[in-house]
């Protein structure tokens, strides 16, 4: 008994040093030396300013201003509306505003919940309002699921290429570009499936939007 | 459904099997003390550890001594982890390792978390990035990711030694098995795995949370941390406790379809290899193949159902008018709670894998799975972790079922049941029967308590109306009693307002009940399994005769599947009817 206790206590201490300090420090060290970009979160800078991480989704919305020209807030959250000049990410339901990467969370919308249907219907309506004026043939039947459903992390950096191609109509009109130019950009930024067979092809929204800005000659 | 989706599933199984056969051979050598490739490098550190721990590795322990070492070691781990988590913002913790100055979670949440990590469950009533300091994640949670995995594996090894033992009492030495498991099995794969993950974009740093200013004039704060090291052992040890709240759905934990595939391999590699190791150690590889066939049949069935159901879409989507079939440029399906880069197949496969094993990591929200798709994690848990199962726990659980199947088979043909030359008698059958019943008992008893009481129902989320609320509750206790740790994540109760961090969830009732369930359903079966091993170890071997029922052919595989479904799944059938099956069959909205 006593022997077991002594061995257990020494064991926990020694193994904590090995597995809790040496191991993470070693891995982090290797990461920092061999893959510094990836280990630090694939930061994206524009003009020396950090604009986000390549693999963390973000919102391309602008704050809505009230009559005094100040950003409007409701229930402590900034009220925003989509910036039509940018491709929009998937809907996100993190607390404290969408795409809150300091506190990731699942939406936990059940498959048979009326609340899920309502959220879906609302997102469909918003999507149609945003895009139909530029793509008159657009109906609910054409809307890909990723444009309506929230993701697992609510920080999904990608949208489907079908989603991007619908939004391309709006982008082309808003930025006075030809549709083929925008479509070409979408194709350039559509990733293949992982290893050629696994997962789904997707478009990284941040990269695509930054490419759009570069096309237009720098940040607006 | 898509061709590439099915291809992913098939390729995964082929690659897994090939790797597991090789690792199984390696592990059999490790536990029989043969020389392996790593011996020249690791023999020194191994001897050093024995010296520091003051153990005599060659001294065999009978089942009681083995169990005593295991329990005391786990208890010591429990106390130390509790201490670490409760002193998260003590004066000696450097600021850089707790950059946001988080206070410790309250005692009740900590009780749950500690019980959870020590039992290899990793149920989380907290959100990683809003509760835990970097130091707590490293020296607290990461360490138990290793140790609880090691403890699980050594129990399986001890049981195999009992089965093959030739009239001795020794099951081996707990300390030797533990040290060898960590050094020779977990460490090489985990280090390699972590480096692969960081090369693909899993982060590994100690920097403060980033503040980004987006092109549209918003600010975004991005959580950081030493993730890669924890991610690798979290998957490899079938632990499953995410660094971040959304676990492997988070792009920093699982950035690409490739890492998704790789993480799935990490989860299943040891549970699958243990089956082949068992075959080798018994001296008859066909014994291992028979078990592998059994679990693979059930696993593939589960994957296929989950994939088809999720690809079909959910009633809520259809009611909103959404079209869920595959179109050009979109995979369709029930993408609610799923990431674009993994798609439907990558999500269904991942969550099936982590619920057949005791991993419990998720890359998509199980709560948002369709009724039938969500019934798959349910059934996986209902089968009590025998379909591959957790590292070690899977093998020893299914071996208890094998024992039961041999017994039932023996009764059917009217002969004394024999298993690998050993006569099975009342004592072993009683112990195995008890071992099999502990988990269902804990799960159903706790679910009943939680649904029948106000304190229990407080944990059900606002959105969890009707059968969804029941599903949340049943899943919570099923998951905790199976030491799985995945969740219908709406089942958290409120955020504790005075915790000093913003991520401590759960009400006291659920924290305590869950913690007790996890401890009971982990150490109960472990003790019973070791007792079975002890009972078998002393038996003499008689050569197989003409009348001996074979345990390595197709007939036995069918019998074993039958017993598992009969005992495991049917225990839960009435409860499953009330939740996921109602939802899957009606399409009604609540």
C-alpha cells in the first residue's frame, strides 16, 4: 500500500514534467522553428495590419450607424449588415456577434426543431434579398445548404463554390467587374478535395475577398 | 451522397487495417518483452523511470495487487489534477501561461472535469478557450490524456495475459506495463502525429489572443494556444477533450480534410491494433481476425446509416424550403453544424468513429444530426464501447462479451463452455456479466434521475424541446457512463455567473451526477475485468477436442454480433424510442 502510494506520487510528478512540460514545449518548439506560419495561426496582413487568420472564418459586414453616426447596438451586440461588395461567409451564431473566435460554440440546432426551421427560413430570406437583385433567376431551390446552415465551429472559413458563384453576380455588379473575371477568381480560389478524394471542395472567403481588393487596386 | 464520400470511407478502412496489423505485431512484442525497433533508444529512459519510481519491473502482480496499484495511481492523478485546476490563477502561475487571467472553475465543475479526464471520458462542462489557462491545459489536462489512455491499455493487456496464462497468478506488473505503454506505444505516435498536425495548420504557440481588424472595419479576437501537442494525444488516446469548445470542428484543431482523415486514423489505430495484438498473444491470429471482423461489420453498418441519413437532410431544412440534394459545386445534405471542408461524409465518418471508440471528439454538432443519423452515436454508445471502443477499454469490453457468447454457445450445444482451452465456470461468467451490466445500469439510472427531477431538467437547453430534450439528457449520461465524452452540446445548463471565467457551465446536480457516473462506470468494469483475468490466469489448459466450440470462425462472429446486439443495444431500445427514433420516423417539428 505505502509502496504504491509513494510510487504513484513520484510517478505523477515525473510524468507531469515529461508529458505536461517537455512534450508540449518540444512540439511547440518544432512548430515554431519548422512551420512558424502554421503554428502561429496563418495570420493574414494587409498593409502591415492584421486582418485575420486564413483558416478562421470572419464576418464581412459593416456596422449599421444610427442617426448620430454612431454604431448601433442591440442587446450589447453590434448591429451589422452584410457589405455587398464582399463575398459573405456562412451564417454564424457565436455569442457576442457572429464569428467570435474568442469563444467558439456549436449552434445546437436540432433536426426537428421549429427554431431550426425558422432560422433557416430567415437565412434563406436574407440570402435572397442580398443576391436576387443581381441574379434574377435565383430561387430557394438554387441556394446551396452552406449559405443557410451554420457550421460546426461557427468559424468556418470556407463556402461552397456554388454559393460563391451565386454571390459572384452581386460582386460583379457592385464592383463594376465582368462576371467572367469574378468567376475566374472564384475558380482560382476553389480548393480541391483533400488528397484528391476526401472532404468537400470549398472557397476560402477571406483569401477570395482580399484577391478582389487587390484586383480593384488596394484596400478601398 | 457522392462517390468521393464512399471512397473516403473505403480507403479509410483499408489504410486503418493495414496500419493496425503492423502496430498490433509491434505491441505484442512490446508487452511480451521482445526487442523492438525503438528498444535501443528507449531502453535507457525505461530503466531510468523504473529507478525513479522505485519499482521492480519483473515482479509479477496477481490481480488484486495489479488493481491496487492502478486504483492508487488513478486516485493520485485525480487529486493532483484537482489541485492544478483549482489553483489556475495562483500567484506562481506566470502571466504568459494564463494570458487572460482566468479564474479556476468552481468546485462542482472542477469535480466533473477532473473525474472526466482521469476516466478517459473528457466530458466537458466548460469551454476550453474561455475557461482554461495554457498551463492548466498542459500540465493538467494533457497529462491525464496520456495517463488515462495508458491505464486503459494496461487493463486490456492484463486481461490477455490472464487468458493465455499457464497456471500462474501473475498478470504482469502494472508499473512496467504503464511505462512501456507510454514510452513505446503512445510517445512515438503522439510526437509524430503532433508534428504532422502542426505542419498542416494546427497551431502551437503561447501567444496572447490575437486582435484582427477586418477589411470591413470590424474587430475579431482569435484564441490561441499550444494546441498541436494536446490534439495528437487527445485523438490517439481516444480522450476527445477539445482544446477549444467546438473540439475538432475548430479550424485550429482540425484545419483541413487531410487532418480530418489523419485524426480519424489516430483515434482508431490503437483500438484496432489491440485486437490484432490479442490474436498474436494468444498464439492464434485467427482469434484476432474474428473479433476484428465482428467489430468491423458493426462499424461499417453504423457509418453507412449515418452517411445516408445525413446526406438526406433534416426535416427542419425541408420545411424551410431548402433543397438538400447534391448540386454542382455543393455537396448538399444536412450541413447544419457541419464544416464545409469536411462535408457530409467526412463529418458522418468522424463522429461515428469517435462514438464507437471512447474518444468523443466531434468535428460536427451531434445535436444537429438528423434523427436517424443521431441514432448512430446513440447505438454506438448503447453497444457499450465494444465496437473498437476506447484504447484498452474496447478490447477488454468485447472480450467480456466473447466470454458471454462462449457461455451461451456452450449452453446451446449442451457442453461445458471452453475458451482457448480453459473451462469457463460460474465465477468468470458472474464477473463478466456484472462487468457488462455496470455501464447500462449507470446510464439508465442517471438518465431516469435527471429527467425526473427539476435539478436534472435544468440542464436541458432552451432549444431542446420535446424529444430533443430527452435525447440530450439520455445522451449525456450514456456518454459519461461509457467514458465517451461526446455530447448533444445543448445539454449544459447555464454559464456559471460568478466563476471568474466565462466558460464554466453546468448545474451542480449534473456536475456531480455526471462525475460519479464516470468514476463508477470506469473503475467498476476495470476491477471486474481484472478479477476475470485473475480467475482465468490460474486455470489449466486442456487441448481442444472435437466438441470444442471454435471462437475463430464465421459462425462465432455471427453469434458474437447477436449477443452484443441482444444484450447491449436492446437494453437501451425503449429509451432510444423516446428520443432519436421518434424524431427520425415522424419528421414532425417541435
